[in-house]
C-alpha cells in the first residue's frame, strides 16, 4: 500500500489528457497502439496497485462505542446512575444504564450503515475489461488494469477506468451518475484546447463507472482506482467530517450549563449546611439530592424516543430516515440544493413539440389530421435503433409505459433520445415493430458525430408494380437543412423556398429557446436501393418533413413542492451537470428563478476565488455544468453563511455533496447505492414533494422536543429551587428517592406524550429557525424560569402548611404529592407558550391524557400502598390534606393562562404597531 502512495505516477490523473493529441498521450503514458507487454503491465500493477477503490480507515467497534459516551448529556446520565447506585436505588441505576447502552448501540449501528457507501462505490467498477496487450486483444479482470493499458469499449460495457479515447466509432457513453447529464454523450478523439473543461464536456474521455450505450471505441487508461474521478469522490466521502446537528449542539450546550450549575449549587448548599452546623454526611446527601433534582436524566432518552416516533411517521409517508438526528435537522432546513436529473425532472427524454406542415404542434396535439404527420412518425420511428419489448408484470412501474390507446406496457431499450421518438409515435398508434415488418430496413448509415446525421433505407410497399426505397434521415437541424432541396407541405412535395427555410429556422430557434433538444427529419424516395452508401450521395436532395423538440421534463408535482418550500422560507437551489440553457428552462418552469441572472456555470464558478464566491453565492439559484467538487463548494459556501443545507441527489456525483450537507437526501428508486449510502434520509418514492412532508414532520418534531425540554427543565428547576430554599430554611422537605421517582415516572411519561403533539396548522408558513437560534428562544427560557419558580413556590407552600398545621411526615408527603401532581397539571400548559389550552383542546392529545393518568396513579400508589409508603417515607393523607395538595397542583393552570393572555395581548399590540 505504501508503494502505491509513494509513486509519482499516482498524480498522473492531474494531467489534462483531454488537451493532448494521440501521439502526446501515447508518449506521456509510455504506451503504444499495440498496448503494454505483459511484463510491463505486471510491473505497473506492482507500482500503482489494483484498480479498486481503497477503503478509508475505519474505526473499530470499540472506538465507535466509546465515541457514543462522549456526549455531555450521556455523561450526566451516567452520573445520575452512579448517584442512584450510591443511594441504594439499584433499580433506577439499572434503568438509566440500560437507556445509555441502548442509545450507544443504536448509534454504532447507524454509523456502520453509513460506511456501506464506500463498499457500494467499490462494487461499481466493471469485473472484466478487454485490453490489447502484446498486440493481442484479451479479457482480464478490471482490477488488473494499469495506466497505459489500451482498452476496447463496446455498447453495453461499463467503463473500467478513466480512459483517453484514441478511436471512436459512433461512440456514446451515458455519464448521468457521474455528471448529472441525462443524455448520453457523443464521444470523439480530438484534443480540447482548454485545460479547465468540466467532466461533462470532455468529449474525448471515458470515466470509470459510466456505461457505453452505442458504438465502439478504443482508449488508453490514464487513471485507475483512487486516481479516477470516481476515486476522487470516494476520497471526498471518506474525508468529509461529520457535523453535529443543531439540536445536538443545543443539548451539548445545555449539558455543559447544567453541569456547571449543578456543581456550583451543590458546593454552595454543602457550605451553607456546614455553616448552619449540620454534619458533612447529612449535607453530602442533601447535595446529592440537589444534583439528582437538577440532572434531566431522562432528556436524552426522551429526545431519542421522540425522534424515533417521528421516523416511524415519516416512513409511512415515504421518507426513510437513516440517522435519527436528521429528523430535527429537517425542521431547520433553510436551503435545499437539488440535483436536476431524476430529482426535479423525470430522467426520461420526452417529445414536447413537433414542427410539421409549417406549424408547431405541442405534445398533446392530435396529429392524425396534420398533413405529413404519417411520414414524420415513420422517419422518427424507423430511422431509429431503439428496441421494443413487452414489459413483464414485475418490471418497475417507471419502466412500464402504457400508451393512451390502451396498449400493453412497453419496455424501451436504447438511446434516451431515440426512445422518446419511438414512445411519442407509439402514443399515436405507430408501433415501431409493425413499421419494421411493413417497411424493412435494407441499408443504413449509422450516426456519426462529424456528419451529425443518421440514415436508414427502407423498402416500401410497391406502387403500381414498382419498388420504392425510402431514405430516412434525422440529425442536427442546421446540417440536415443544408441537405434538403424540397419540403413536404399540404400533402405535396414542393421545392424549398427561402421563406420555407426562414420558417424552419424560426421554429428551430423557438424550440431551442425553451431548452429543447431539436432534431430535424427528412426523407427521399428512390426507385432502387442505392448502390453506394456514401453520405454525399445518399444524404442529398432530401425532402424536409419536420422538426422534433425534446427535453427531460420536470416532475409534475415538483412545482407545487417548490411553491410550498418558498412559502416555508426555504430556498430551492438547482445544481446540475446539464447545460446552462436546459437548466435555466427547467428552473424557470419550476419557478426556482425568474431570469437567467440567477444561473452560474461550473466554469464561471471555477474562475471565482473563495472570497468572491462567498459574497455572491446568495445571487444564484441554479448551477449548470458543474463537477462534484463544485457541488461540495456550493454546499459549504451556504453553510459558511450560517444556513442549514439539505442536498438531494441520486447519482455517484452527488455523494460528496450529500455527505458535506447538513442533511443528505437520497433517491430510493433511481438513486445509486452510493448516494443512498451517504444520505441521512432516502425518499422511497423519489418524489421531491415528499421532502416538504419530511420538513413539516421535522419542524413538528423539533417543536415537540422544545416543549419536552421546557417541561422537564421547568420541573427540574422547581425541584432545585425547592431544595435550595428548604435547605436555607433548614427544612428536610424531599429525599433523593422522591426526586428520582418524580423524575423517572411523573416526568418521563408526560414528556413522551408531548412528543406526539399534532403540528400547528401554520407550521409550514413560518420561516425556518436559524441554526444559531437558542433552544430557549421565543419565550421558552422565560417560561422555564417563571414556571419552575411557580412550581417551587406552590410546593414550598404545601410543605409549610403541612409543617405548621400537621406533623413533619405529613408535610413531606404533601410536598411530594404536590410536586408530582403539579408537573402532571403543568404538562398541559407547555403544549403552547401563547395559545390557551382551551383553544388547543384540553383533552385533544389522548396520549398525554393517558400518560398523565398513569403517572398520577403511580404517585398515588406510593402514598396509598402500605409497603410503598414505608419505602418512600411518606404517609397516607386525609381529605383536607388532599384538597390542599390538589388545589396547589391545579392552581398552576389558571396562573399560566393569565400570563399567556398578556403575551397574546402584547403580540397583537406589536402587530398593530
């Protein structure tokens, strides 16, 4: 392995081979047209290593497990377990430890799933490759390829390494997973004159993991393994650090604050007690009680459970969450960077317009009454290499396309552009298979990137006993128009006039402005099969029949999803490897941009230094012709602006940005294993609108977590203040077992039920919260303080009443009962900090009702059941005592309602002002 890393040849992929000529490439790689010798190949394999993606160094299971215990709140949980054990509460200690260990195990399992991404990348390389060695063509394992090897490529092959092409015969390579471009790229061998060309424009290169869809070619390997473009992506994935989520940051901060407060208050109480003349052992127990009261030991577990419940709900709505924290991150998402192909669009070329009989027709038009449409359908279908087969019943729905006339579903195999033409004709009752039987192909001129044309010759039915052979040609409009001397209009063939040419050019321009890919179609009838298939003879004096405009169209539901995102304060950003015009047209249709000033190309981005781009990133909503490095750069620029960034994608090229983003969203159906492996969330239906559902759920989960935090911390603050003041007054008000029972029973059940609160009706009309916003913002912190003090005041009051009117044991019992029941009453207050409980509906959360009832019963059991009340050092209360306890517990409801009334009045006055 060290040998591989030390060789200077490992940097050879940095060479811009696409700028070199054939001879320069051969010389640079010290190879020849006859390939390497077996001896030289073996020597290079020893130097460069296997043509496989190297795995990143992975942490051991033990290291991963230890990492799970570095969270501050987990440490606090362990402290709570230790204290419980010291106090003899072994049951409580065991319960807490079980929760901690369970959290750690789940975390390790999630981390292991993420590591599967690199495994998926490794499996993408072709298992075998055809190479020329010692002048002979042989088949070897792809992992044995080395730089300088001469590789033969044919249709159906997966490109086994990064290759500089030296021969190309109608070669087309599908690179969507690497570049994001939906149409296979036509390859040639000519060197390029610019060294800063993006991957999608390197027409003389073939890259590992892409696939050959048409033609054949020969090339020289320029990079293998990690030294390929896919290898660079693997490197990005392994190097990108894992960021913690906004909620994790807030909980870590919270844990640190509480740790400091606990230590400070415990020391203060210990000192005050000693000053009062109490023994150090007694004050140690009091300090421990205070620490137990302050530690929100159930918070990490409850947050995890609320997130898990959110995951279950989202799974039912087609959003598969791979990492629990992704749920709350969704709720704060401000930017969604989305790949275009297959995410915003259908990843399927579709005919949008045709120009026939001097008129433009849209995709829904009935062509049966349009003159010349029958010949148009003939040419687009028969001058075409797409194969049609009956789709099996178990084929994926997106591969089964039934036509409007009720034909069975069809499967189309071939170039996406040609497939679109065949499917368009099939919807108009022209079946390619029937056409081929009726008009058999007798000769052909395959598509050539120099000619930019494809021609086939078909035998037509005899006319008056004479044979007719129809030449059918399709290709680039500007090239084909030069070969046409006549035009078919009004069901007759006439000489092409200057006006005809102007009309055709205007129609071509009109379609091109909509970012449609335009093909021209023409034909000519001959009395006999051409003796020579020279292009200059066959493709001459043609009759123009029409134009066809195609595009990979947006998904129907995406425009509405984009609208909802904008209403929710979320900015959609399109990032694609496709051309500028195509990207701009799709973005305008989806209302992502209004004009092309919001579009930036990968080349333009490369020319911007980091500082300039940081200042301009907010100006652009569409990025075209970008490379994987650009995607990561864009995501990181938004993150540096303090935004929470989501990235959607389905290709290998999206993997680095998916991992670099705050939340990566993969596509479940069309997504590669790599993109899904590094994602935090996967859309089971590949539906962009599902993201909106997920964001709504994320916002609801975060809102409910904040309510839980408010409830638990106000309860803990009430306990701390109660113990602190009681100590100052030399009262023995609550014992450690009382605090543990309340924290683990009467706190936990209602807190979990808060996680099942329904979302507020206007939750998707509110702006996303900033990642910098404190968890205590929007009145949460203030509510925790005044409500905690209120709980403490009411508890101290009942203890004082019991202490002055009854005996010490009754006073302690009344304080314990009040503190337990007041929290069960108060949980209804925290369902909203502004809205009245009567507006929300007192009993509208049935889970909360049952939780409060169960927790209340557990408090009463401790007091009523003989064995339990002895264990907890409490006594049964009479009716008068219970009346005081219940009155104190329920009085928190009207007091908080009055505070909420004043808050609503202040908000209304502020809005009026």
